[in-house]
C-alpha cells in the first residue's frame, strides 16, 4: 500500500521532533509497504530476510564443533553462557566525592553529637541543684540580715499580738472588761491589769472610754498570758482557761525570721540556678557541636568514594531466539522461524534529519538505522512466531573493585559478589518485534561538554505477543503461547550455577524453576 503525501510529511516532522528528544518511535508501524515505497520513504539500504532462523549465545570462546542441543547432553541450556556485558556510565566523581564526604560527615557528626548529649543527659538537673544550694549557702547571712531587724521583729510581734487579740478568749475578756468599765463593777481591779485611776468618773456609762480602757487592758492581758509578763503571778479565771503560761509571742519570732529568710532564698536561688543551668547546658551543647564537627571533619577528610557501591555490571547471557511454542518454562525451542519477507524485510540503512539539539537552530544529523520488518495494519497471527529468552546477572560493585578482564572471554576476573547480585530469567513467547527500530547518531555540539558530540540512540522496541488480545480470557488455552515470564528462583540449589555468574568463569548456567515468576499474558509493549 503506497504512502500518501500527507502521511509522509507527518512522518518527517514527527521523526525530527523525536530525534531531538532522543526518543524515536517507529514511523511505519502498522503499515504494509512495498520495496518501492520503502525506497521512497527510508532510502535504500541493506535488506535482510531471515529464513528458518534460530540463535543462542553459547559459551565464550567455545571450540565445540556442534551445538549443545545437537550433542545429546543433559541440560544443554547450561552451556549457553555467551554474554553481552553492559557497564552503565560512571557518575560525576567530583560530585560523588562530595556526596561521600557529606555522607561520612553527617554520620559521624550525628553519632558524636548524640553521644555527647547522652553523656550529659543530667547536666541541667545537676547544675540546677548545685547552683541552687550554693546560692542559698553563700547568701544566707545577707538575706537573713534583711529580716533580723528591730523593725521587722516589731512588725512580726504586732501581728502575733493582733492574732491573739482576735482569739475567742480575748474577745470574751474584752467584752467583760468593757462591761466592768461601763457599769463600774468593783471586780475590775483584781485581774492583774492596770485599772485606770479615772475609770469611775471617765468610763461610767461612757462607751468610748469604756472601749478604750477595755482594749488597753486586753493588750496587757495578752502579755500576761502569752507575752513578756508571763512570769508575773496571777490567779484569775483567764489564766485558769489558758493553763500553763509561756511567752510564745517572743519565742516564735526567730522561727518566723528563719522561715521568711528561707522563702526569700528559695525565690532568688531558683532564679539564679535556672540561669546558670541554662548557660551550662548551652555551653555544653556548643562544646559538643564543636567536638562533633571536629570529629566529623577528620573522619570525612579520610572518606573515600572507592568503597561506595556506585558501579553496576550487567551480564545478559544465553540470549536465544527460536520459534514460538506453548511453554514459558523453556527459554529456547531449538526450532527455526521466518522473520521478514522480500517485500517487508529487515533494513539497515543510513539517513539524515534536520533536528534541534541543545539550541533552537536546526542542524542536519546523520544516522545509521536498523529497522525490523514493518508491522501491518491488519492483525496478522503469523507475525507472533518468535520465542525470546535470556538470563541476566546484575551486580552492584564498589568503585574500587578490579576492572581487570579476561581477554579470552571479556569478563572481569574479580569484583563480582553473589550477595550483591540480582539474577533473573526472561522468556517471551508468541513475540513480534515488527515495527521496532534503532537509530545511532552523533549528537551536535553542546555547551555542556558531557553531552557534546557523543553517541546518541533513538529507538522504539515493540514487544507484541498478540495481534488481537481482545478475546483473551483467563480460560484461554493458549495463555503460555502468548506471554512474558520473568522469574528469579533456581529450580534447585545445586542447579543455580557455580560462582557469581557463568560470564566470569565459563561455568554452567543456572536452571530456573519451571513455574515461579511474574507472568504477563498477551502484553503489547512499546519501549521508547
């Protein structure tokens, strides 16, 4: 089917845009093209058609005269150890060194800081207690002197006397004395207090004078019962109610002075101790930070990126292409398939496109392209005839691991650690890669030298296992003939192969479990 002019123009503009992004999907997917139209649209090149084709990567430097599958040996797949080694690009090592420095610095700093803080966990409490007690000891005499004065003692004594005056006993005494003055009773002179000489004339039937004289006698009685005159001999009903008379007023004053002194000391000592404790903790934290910083710098200065696991090694081995079958357990069917026709072959050709890279100015970029046969617009079951299988060992390696290789095999001689390995098996059945393409080119000049005139790749890899998956159900009887399986478990421990990877020493490849893994039925995947 010939391509229209509009379709061709769309393809050209779309292709230019995709190359500029580094991503180039197939422009010819789902179309039938004759050899003539191929020439018109892609330019002439080398056309390839594969008839009865099958392929498997067997051991490196294999000197055997026949395929392992033709020699009648057990588990011939274990000899499929030929490999492709992929070494991902290195990092920015200046940045990596800074990252290693910061990583060690942060780790050591955090550890030193936490240890320092932990060692001083009780510093605040201990400092507060020590400074609190010290302040009270150092300032006791000066603080007590504030209260051990005649004025303060007089005020305290007056307060105690007033408290006694308000007692029930003294209230009754006052009332009785008031009545005696007011009505002129002769019993007035017999209780030990001073009888006012003019009481008869001044207080008789006089409320003000009676109250004045009664209050004066009340204060006298307080001193007789609890104050400075307790040694005076008395025998009246008031002393009988009190019982033993002691000078409690003057004897409690020193205790009140001491109590007031301690209260004031507690207030001032608390203020002082809080400030001292906070300052001590702040100084400790600063010292701990300084110590942690010094330790972290010393450790980080000696840090090396060489021990960081920043390198990867990927080995894809046992890569096999064969005719599709109904098994997702076997990686290779040992049967040939046809791939491409005279009118729709594989095509290897050169071309050029005007694209924009790194700038807004378009420039011509030349490329080498490898294009699989084109996918057809109509569903074509004959396309889904490939079985693809391979094994992979992916390693995380330290930067200082050896890069020495065995020139006979191309594999490294050391540096691969089983504990840092991911091993997997990939099997695709009923696969069609038609419509896939890969283009290699040299990038244009760029202000960033890391990207200037380097190898560029634009590709679309189509992994289609079913031209018409719309009828697929879980009850379909051909699920394994149109699917992808990814697995990672060995069939048995003794079938997991020797060493980190067969690529290292040419040992036998592993045999994977028959059913374990992730199954994808009838996937159609475009990897751009």
